[in-house]
C-alpha cells in the first residue's frame, strides 16, 4: 500500500506539483467544455485562458508571499 501511495505522489508531483495549479487546470477544462457546448468557442477559449492565468497568479502570489505549500 505504501508503494502505491508513493507512486501516486510521484505522479502528482510530476504532473502538477501544486494543488492550486492542478485544481485550476481541472476547473478550466471543465468550464471550457461546458461553455463550448452552450456558448461560442471563442467564449470558451477566453474563459479557459483566464482561469489558467488566474490559477498561475494565485500560485505566484502565494510563493512570493511565503505562504504555506
């Protein structure tokens, strides 16, 4: 069991490295998918980029402020 948890942690560190980036990316993909089905693709693309940039900004602000990891 410990080996599986270490493997999952290694995958998490490889793909995201940060919970805010991972959550922001997942939310951005979900929002873009839903908006593409309901609204125009342009709106979905703008929302996707804005959500990704917002998650990066929150992560950078936390890093610059010395907040908890």
